[in-house]
């Protein structure tokens, strides 16, 4: 059956393979193919959409894995299902846009560079797959979304709803999300005056709990490590930690702040090394950080300076990554319920779609305090 290509934009922030895939699925759902129809070949799709064979091969592989196509060696693909998963569900299958970043040139969610986003996305996938929704990824290369991304979000571009996977992007794209007129959810956005369309961990209360735990163990000074990368999560963690220390009688001269510029072990190690050279950090010292990796790096700096953890420096992280379980020593954390946040964000969006609403009350989830070996008894 001949195929007529939808318009593919090479300047769009949506990857080419995702545009082609979305166009083909739209054709299948619109009834341009019937079950059992022979599907266009790899060469035909490549010529029609004017993309590389690598791109169309990936599209065909995705369509086969999702149940739209039946592929056998030496034969042309055959349409197996009009809705995916090998089963024909009722018409009206919906498409959810997942906006995430910044990703640079990778265009992907990679655990190594975005472990928190990866965990949240897993929860979103699990919730949406149970309800037979399609997803289209919207990667944002830089910290500030470009004009093409803003247009994509505000215009809807075939999305029934959108999930934005960071508070920073949510703040930057809020006007476009509202303009789209579609349901949306922003992960980890915390606006106390307008707490809606968001799912977040209670970063303030979690950080206050850390401060209480550390003060019980009587440290001479306290250090907070922050990336200063933007969004409202870092300030909430800092405020919860700092204000709780003040309430418990710790004077400001005993509380120190260091900005790292990144959320990596290397950044945490560098910041801690510099701090240890200064006269400010009287021992015993308690270190709390915006992310687990920063604090793991800080512990490495202590070891290299022959400072014992946890006897001289105790450390607590605030993410709950798997790396915290295997660090040396294993890192005490106040863990963000990342996968649960993903589930709750997707469920909130589904409820809005079911009730034909575009707003919903925000949800705040409790952080989980996990004691390990990085804090002195």
C-alpha cells in the first residue's frame, strides 16, 4: 500500500525517528491500514520521509516491539494491530508527551547523567503502559527551551496531555503549558501559592528531618552542598535544613554553604576539598547535600585528606540513588520517592483526561529516611 508522508521537521526538538513513528501510528489509528495489510518496506519509508535508513529501521523495530507490526525474516512487515500491543483496543488511544532535559546532544534519558529523571520516568512508563497510552519524548537540549520547543508545547502537536519531568523546565514552559489548553503535570514543581498540576516530594520536611537527626549527634559545624542549577528543589532543601538548624539552636556562624555547579561526584569532591583547606570547617563536621552523588564525592575528598568518615565527618544525601547503597561507607539518605512520583504524575494526568479537566490539586509525597553507616552514633 503506498504511503503519503506527514510533514517531518528537521528543526523540531522532537527526534526524527519520533516524528516518523508518530506519523505512522497516526496513519494506522486513522484507518489507512487494515490488519493483515502489507506495510511499506524500509526502503520505501526512507525515501518517503527523507530520513536515514537507521532512522526508519528504528521506527520499524519500535512498531514491531509495540505490537503494531508483525515482522518475520525475509518477508515484508504486516500490520498486526491497529492500536499496538498486538491487541485492538477501542478507538481513541491517547498520546502523552514527556518533556525532559537538559540532555545536550544525546536526546535521551541516560541513567549515568540523569539518574533521578531515569527513576521517575520508569514510574511514568509503568503507569501509562498499564492504561495503554502512547508516549512521545520531547527532549530539551539546553537549560532554557528554544522557540521550537515552546511552539511544540503550546500548540499541543497531537498530544492529549504533557508531563514535564523537572521543576526548572516546568517554570520555563508554564505559559506554553497553560496556552496549550491540555492537561499537564510538572514533576517536583513546588508553588505554595498555586499548588496544582504538580507532584513533588516534601523536600523541606525531609531536609528538616536530617537537621534534627544530625543535631542530636552534636556536631561542631554543618556544611550544605548545592549545585545552584536552578529550579525550586535546591532552595527548599536548603531552607528545610537551615531553618531547622536555627530552630534547634545552631548559630549561623556554624552553618556553611558551598556551591558546586553540578550534581556529580567530581563536583562534590572538588567543593569538599576546597572547604577542608579553609579554617571554617571545625570538626566534627556534618555534611548534607542536594544530591547523593555530591555527598559521595565529599566522602572521597575526606578519605584522600585522611579524615575519617563518619568519626570526624558525617554525611547524608538527599536523593536515594542505588549508588548510596554501595558507597564507602554506605550513605545515610533522606530518599525522594522517585518511582512513586512518576506513578503519581501519570495517574494525575490520566484522571484529568478521564474527567475532561485541565487542572488538579498538587500532590506532595513524604521522603524516606534511611540510616546507614555514614553518620556517627
